[in-house]
């Protein structure tokens, strides 16, 4: 989703924001990387001049994220509250009624997804509805590019509640080559054991390849 077209990689080591390179990252996440600054400046100028034309993107990633959140128990009403829209609109996005969505919508949904995709939601009704509709959970998208309309979800992935003790141990020792392929329950079990063994928060995040906020939620749940 980066709008940066330079071939020189941007040094983000001095920026602590969780998201980079977009107007949303600049406005909502405090990113001050050069590409964000340029885009935010241009955005403000266009708004001022009345020349701002909302950018659009394919609706697949947005629909998949909202369906995946439903699959792990996040109801449309709660998602709508967080997105500042109606639950009917969440339903439209989940069914991909329109082939395209505003880029800002896609970015807000992506940010919400990053926040919630690791946490089981409160609604069995949402889970049941999603299961009957055949909606894929976030685990199906660890390997596949959720924003690529042609990408296929990984339906062979084990149940998110499965715990393989060997996988947990490999996560803890750092021998697991792709921590994100572990199930939610495995990541959570590993995080708890590491905390109990006195691992620092940063080390837990590095071993599980997750953000700090995700680690806090894994440990709090
Ligand atoms: Zn940044």
C-alpha cells in the first residue's frame, strides 16, 4: 500500500511509529518519515486548494480483513464503532459490494485489523455467521498477500486454537523459521512461557515477530 516509488529504501530506524509511508501514518500514528511528510504536505495542500481527489484501491483486502475479524468473533457493530461507520456499511465492505474502496477506508480497516487479528472477539454469533458463510480467519492470510486480489487463502492452516508443543518450544528457542505461521494459541502459549521465564518484552516481540501492542494483548488475554 506504500505510495513511495523510489528504489532507494527509506531509513525508518529513527521513526518509532507503528505504520509508515502514508497520510494516515503521518496523521494518526506520528510517522515522520520523509515519504509520509511529502504525502501529508501534498494532502493538506490539495484539501486547501479543493483539488483533493480521494484515491481508491481494490476492495479485496478490506473485505478479507473484515471477514477475517468476523471469523474470530468480532461483530459488525463493534467493528463499525471502531471505524466510525454504520454496521450496514461494514456488511457491505465484507461482501465487497463495490469493487473499489477509498484508500483511507482501506488504511483504517488495515490498522484495525493489525490491532485485532490476534485477539479472539467476544461474539459467538459473529463466529457462527462467518463459519456458515465460509469466511477465512486471519490465520489463512499469514502466508498469502491479503491485499492481492488473486491471492488464495491458506485453508490448510490448522485450527487457530491448536497447540503443538514442539512449535511452542521452537518459538521460545528462536528455532521457528516463520513465527507468524504458528497458530494464535501457539503464539499465546509461547508468549506466556517466555514472560514467566523472565524474557524482556522486546525479546518476546522479536521471537514471535509481533508488534509490542500485539504482545501486550496476547499476554493480557
Ligand atoms: Zn515512519
